[in-house]
């Protein structure tokens, strides 16, 4: 897939249940795209992400979770194990996608696009490389990356920025 898309709506990805979905399905929504892991110190952020989803979903907000095993092999499970973990431990109801790479030659085209749109504070030095699990990209209703947040940015702290994009 080409990396020259002007928004993320040109991409598709596979959900944990194996279905492919065109991200065009989320057109017109404010999105928070997050690379996740089940065995990370930041894993409890699933709760904060679910809270944001519950709070803002009715107004056109969506969280998209992308499990990744590239950081300390902290997402070793199968798609079914990831889905069970997210649902039983954190009550996750937002879309969770199949495991992907976010860096390197096998990085999912969506993540190549996101990193190009917002490479981060020192991204010009390393091509926007994702540093760890739970890096977050906030995307406006037009599919344009507005901000990038590191793993230590708690989901609750993003509520005001989400609210502003929903207004």
C-alpha cells in the first residue's frame, strides 16, 4: 500500500477476529491510534483508553488499538489471547487489531504514515521511530494527525484535546 495517502482513510487493517476493515469506516470521527501490549508497565492504560472511549464515543470518538510485540516482546499472545485479555481484564469494547510491527521494514503502512505525519519531538533524527508501547496518535475528523503522545502520557490527560477536536 502506498505511503502517499493524505489521510489514514486510505489504509486497511485486520481486526483481532480476522476480518479486514478499511479505515474509511472511521471517516469523520476523532481517532486515538495506540500501539498496545498486554505485558507492559503501561498495560493499565487500557482502562484509561476504555474510559475515554466510553466518555466520548457517542460524540464521534474512536480508539483503535494495535497490539505490537516489538518492545521487550511484551505482546507474545495469539489474537485470541489478546482479545480475551483485553475484554476480561479491562472490558475493552473499542476495536482491537491483529498484531503488527510499528517500526522497521515490516512496519504496517498505517504506522509508516502516522510517523511521517508526526515524527515526534526528535523524530527528524530517527524517522519518527516509535519508542515503546502505548504511543498515541490523535487524529482529527479529516484523518489528519494532530498530535503524538509518548507512552507516559496517561489517556485521561488527553480528554481536553479530544474534547476540542470533537467541538
